[in-house]
C-alpha cells in the first residue's frame, strides 16, 4: 500500500471519530434540560459541566486527532445524567394521575 492510502484511511478514521464526538456533544447539550430538574444531585450536574469543559479543552489524555477519550467522557456524562434523572422522576403507575397524587 502506498503512503497516501494510509493518510487517506487515517483522515477518514479521524473524520469519523470527530463526527461521533460532535454527535455526543450535541446529545449532552440536549440533555442539559434535565439539569433544570431540582431532584438531580449536584455531582451529576458537575459531571455534566466537567464533560463539556474536558471536550472543548485543549488538554486531553489522548491528543485531539483521536477523540476516543472525549467520546468516553461524554458517554459517561450522558449515562450518569440520564440515570440520575430517571431516579428523580416520580414513578408512573398505570391508572394513577400524577397531578392528583397526594
């Protein structure tokens, strides 16, 4: 294989990782509305903001052309935030109106 083929393959892989990181970043931003809920603990909110800062930060565990660490941090923040939101929501029992529950 020629050297230019490896450069092209590397560029395609880096572009794919950049797209995945961008999608995860947008998903984390959309999940921000969950932070409005007062039932979410402070450490989950802090994890959300730390993930955003880490993603845009020039200091990384792995250099920026490889976005695996950014994707992992964003996935951890999303998982933690959604788990905290699910735990904070009132349970939806069939046949019970949450608005009239005492």
